[in-house]
């Protein structure tokens, strides 16, 4: 399923664009034609046993390598380097909020919506 948080055609890292404390990623590289190379990587917000549920519900975003797994210089802001903290936790909260808004509309921002989310993903992040 397509992401319910981001349209890939935006061609921007979800973190660089939205996260207030996101460090500036390395310089943009250019392809052979001189166009900016925005290599985005798909990131499933809820990983491990919840990866299939992330795919099913569209809980994924597109991240630059710097914010996804880290670049060749290392990246303290990479979500895979810092599980359940910083930007990774921020993404999980955004993901849960989007899930509740989309799939639990009548219960949005309630304990019942949190419980529904917990039944699927095992934990509430809100």
C-alpha cells in the first residue's frame, strides 16, 4: 500500500522536511545530467514483526540515506541507528496519529483508538 503520510512524488526526505531538530544532511549529489540526486529509501515505521502491518496500513515514509541508515560519515540522526528515540520515536508517533485518523476515525485521540492500535502493533506511542 502507498504511504498514508507522504507522497513519494514530493521527492523529499520526510525527516529533513518536517522534523524540527533534523540536522542538515550532506550536500546533495548530482547525477550525470546535473540533476539533484535524491536517493530516497522506503522506511517502514514499525519494523520487525510489525513490518507487514506497516505495509498493510501504509505506515511508511521516504528517507534520505543520512536519516534512514546513516551515510558513509556516520549519522547520529539515522532512525535505524537509534531505535525508539529521537526521529524514530517521532516517526512512530506520527505513524500512530495518522493510523488513528485514517482507520479509527470515530475513536480518534481516545483510549479506544490507542487500544485498537495496541492490538495491532503491540504498543501505543502517544
